[in-house]
């Protein structure tokens, strides 16, 4: 076993995992507003563009979710658990068929998204360098994964699948030397696929991939928000105000008639 193999598949997995966890924690703590998917669906102007975006996004996400689930179960499930209902050879065949099907779905969706990313001027202008880079890295990783299926047709006994599973299980149980030794005999295309997959963990905290682990858990305990339509004012219950008592009106005093005033003066003189 060479030192490069030990560094790439015995040490590098823990470095990648440490960067992924610490980097994600720091980004969520220091820059929460950047923790988002950065969807460009808002730029879909016509119904045809919206339909294209919906098909591409669904194909990619459905495909990648099943591919990830298959990798997780296939690599980390001990052989003692699945030998009770399926053999190693049939397990490899199942992985090749299901992985190939969902991998092609994911590839079609990814190519459609890349075409839209580069072909739509508004989407291209809103894209960051990390957006374009992560799409291309995912494309290379997906192509490598499909090539491993082609390479697996030359050994249908499941031996390489067992080696890869041993590497993954030794890695998660903190046995780097055994992990590097387990993956050493496999072909180059498998090693490239594994190494680039580990590199995705390194890129994870610095790209839009962080939305994979996002869930609206705070939404359940959030206070209610008041949402009003534009131009519609809520009808509130106004308090009853007692009217103020009006002051009593004074009776106006009429001015004395001139003749009466003159008569009164004369009577006083007499």
C-alpha cells in the first residue's frame, strides 16, 4: 500500500468530514442569510420555461436522492444483514440496475439544469462562480459513477463491491489503515469516484449544497404572522367612546328698544 493511497483514502476522509462539519457550523453561525438553495426558478418567465425547470429539477433531485440512499445502504450495511435475503452477486446486480436507472435520470436532469444555467442570460448573470463549479463537479462525479457500472460488468461476483463496502465501514469505525488497505486493489475509476465524492464534502459548506441538510424545524415553534392583502384594511373593533356633554346654551339678551329706553330716562328725570 502506497503512501498516496493511505493519504487519499485513509486520512483524507477525516479531513473532508472535519471541513464539512466545522465549515457548515461556522457558515450557519456567521452567515445564516447565505444558507439557502439560491433557486433561479423566479427567472422562468413563460409557462414553457416553468415546465422545463420543473421537469429538470424533479429529474435531478429524485435521481440524486435515490442514488445517495443506495450508496448509504449498499456501503454501510454489514454483509451479515443482507446475506439472509440476498446474495452478494444479486446485491451487486440490484445496485447496478437501480443505480444505473436513477443515475441516468439524475444525469438528464443535471444536463437540463446546466443548459439552462448557461443558456439563459438572466440565470447566467445571477449565477456565482460556486454555482457553476458545483454543477460541473456533480456532472463529473455522476459520469464517473455511471462508468463504475460499466466497469462492474467485468466482475459480477461482487468482489469489488465488497472491497468498497469494507473501506466505508472501516472508515466510519475509525480504522484508517484497514480502510486504505481495503480499497487499494480496486480499479482507478472507482478510486476517482470515491475521491471526488469525498471532495464534495469539502466543497459542501462553501456552496449551495448546504440546503441538503436544511429543514424548517423552527417553523413549528414560530409565532403566527399576520398576512394582509394589498389595499385591504382589517376591520377592528373600535372602543365605545361616550360623547361629551354639551354645555347649556345661554339665552341671548335682547337689546332694549330705543323708544323704551327713552321712556325710562324721562320717568327717572320726573
